[in-house]
C-alpha cells in the first residue's frame, strides 16, 4: 500500500475524520485500516442506524459520509490507508518548540520538520526547559512526536503547517 504524498487530510470532513480516527484507534480493528474497510463498515452501519429509529438526520449524515468515502475511494483507491486522511497537528508543547525554531532570527531557511528535529537534537529542548517554556518531563515524548510527524509527512514538510493553536 503506497502512502499518499499530498495532504489528503484537508479533503475530509470533520465528521468523517472523527469516524476514521475512531477506527484507527480501535484496538479491536485489524491495522492498518484501508478506505475499503471503512466503506464496508460504514455500509454495514447505515441500514442498522436507519432501522433503529435514529431519525432522518442521523441517516442523512451517515449517507453523506458514505458518499464522501466513495469519492475518496474513487480518487485514491480502495487500498489507500485511512490514517493518511486524518488531519495531523503538533501537540501544544511541540507547537511551542516549532514556534521557537520559526522565530529564531539566526535561521536562514524556513523551518521544516527536519530542521525542528535537528534543533531539538542540538539542545533546543534543554534551553526551552531552562527558560520555563517546556516541562522537564516533556523532552522524550516530544522527540517521539516529531519523529512520528516526520515519518508521516516527511522531513521537508513545513513545520508551520503542524502548529496547533489553542
């Protein structure tokens, strides 16, 4: 199964993204889950929901999800990984790290996930802990998180696209 290099997460409605996330995080579901598997699951839920008296609004929303999923399958194929259609953003602490790299006046190039990871490896986390920007126990999890983002989006992805504003 090939990974989709474009930002497919921007193409998914919030409702469908929540459904995809629930399935991708379900330990009972065989991983990795594909669009075909999601479509089969949604299709099997649709008649039950309509017959259970959930109401026309719930039926219409699920039917819209099925149509949206069908469009994704038509464009990306039924073997596309569902996780590729989830929006990705950094945690609040990692967003502070990314902002620190982006605001570095000595940086000559735009901040990518790779340059953020490099800065983290070169002592940025220690400095941010010392400055009180990060908690001391966050550094290990932040390295795992940035590595996961790099694995998913690539080291050359612009870091600013992953900022979380809360």
